[in-house]
C-alpha cells in the first residue's frame, strides 16, 4: 500500500480567479496554464493498518497545524472514495519548488499527493478523475495532472463532477520557456483564497473580468495551436493585468504588486520595444514570470537580472504531467 508520484507546478496564462463554490473549489471561469519542468514535488504515501492518524513529513520535517490539516482533509476524500475510512498514511514530500520563486507549491504538492495516494490504494482512477480529486486540495493543482498546455474546464454541475483539467497541447508541442523573476519582498501576503473571495464579493470590476475570459481562451488556444508567440504572450499579459485590476476595485482595495514588480513589467516592455519578444504574467504575489523563446534566453535572463531589486532569475521549460516512480 505504498506509492510515489512526481508532479510539476504550473503557471496560469489565463488565470483562475474566483470560486462559485468554496468547499468543492469550483471556479467562476475556465483557466489555462503551462506545466513547468523546473519546479516539482515528489511524494510517497504509505497506508498502514496500525496507524491512528496521518503523519506528514515535508522536506524531512514534521508538519503540524494548518498545513497538516489540509493534507489529512484531502486524504479523507481519498479514504471516502476507497471506502476505507480508518486507514491512515505516512506521507513524505520533497519539494523542489523554491518558495521564494513565488510559485505556490500547493499545485505540484496536491497533484503528487493525489496521484501517490490513489496509486497506493490501487484505485483505478482516470487522469480526469484524478484531476477532479486534486482540484479539491488546491484549485490550480488540478491542471498539474497534465503536461504542456492545460485547460481547467470550470464545468456546469453543482457537484463538481465536470470540473477538471484537459490537455490542450503536450509539452513537446512547442518550446516556450518561463523565467521566474524573484524579488526581495517583505510585503504581507494576501492568500489567493482570501484575495479571490474579496474581489468576488466586493469588486465592481469582477463581472467584467469574467466576461472577457471566453474570448481570451479562444484566442490563446488558437495561438498555441499555431505556435504564435506574439499572440499567446499578448493575451497572457493582458489577462494577467485584468485579473490584477479586479483587486484594485475590491473593498478594502489591495494589490500584489510592489515597486520591483512594476520595474520588471516595464523592463519586459522595453525588451519588446528593442525587438525581443517577451511577455509577463503575475500570480497572487509580487514575483513576475516572463515568457520567452529559447533563442532569446540569454538576453532575457541578463536583462531581468539587472533590474534593481531582482534577487534571482530561475529558468524553466515546459514539463510533463504526473509520473509514478
Ligand atoms: O489554486 P490557488 O488557490 O493556488 O489559486 C491560484 C490563483 C492564481 O495563481 C492567481 C491563478 C492560477 O490560475 O493559478
């Protein structure tokens, strides 16, 4: 009753921002991401008859508190699914997602946990079922089941039975790369969960944001099929700006950006003005991710490193979906 799985994190090009059901984690809109090979989590799960509760080790340290409860609550779902309510597990996770890079390790973390736990119990789940289960651990994690370009279909059902990810194009379809620009920031973080809820509940810009999604999705998927970098980058950048605009209209208002975030955004636009195609996107934090093509790797990396306040630039290619070890 033991299995090990590896999953990569992903970066959203069309953002998931807002839930229609908080407990089932059902989104207000479809989203689309690129799975990244540079950042991943490897998780072993072993269910054992004599255990009285779950144990969770992260990077060889015992985890307690909220982080522990998120994991046990998620394992409860898998126990329900397998009709083994009293079977507890030892969970051992190694995270290769530098938290400083501003990637939520929850995406790769919950995808690896779901895959390892279902495998350990010998449950025959399709990738679609696995994606639906993973969604209930962390929304964006449901996209990490698949490699390459991935769409999370919000679904129509109230029970979430049709809210899961599908692959749009595999990792080898197109060598698009992502630079994670790490900034030194001491700003207090608004979690993605709190940030989404506040904008859905209070921002007058929220409904307009949702209305723009179908067109952004159509266009970006066409751009991916055609390997049209300018189109994909342009849509990703404007979709990110629209998401962040909703936070300024919230009550109380907030922003994830700080001065270096803006400096990097301007630098990316300067790069474009000088003839180097590069586009930015930003999640629920101050760090910036920059999309670029392989031939511009050196220029992009060196330019971003020179922005005052940037502490590191970590490069990644597109990555595979969940694998079992
Ligand atoms: O799944 P969460 O709660 O980590 O939310 C992710 C929200 C964004 O990163 C801002 C957008 C996205 O689609 O990943």
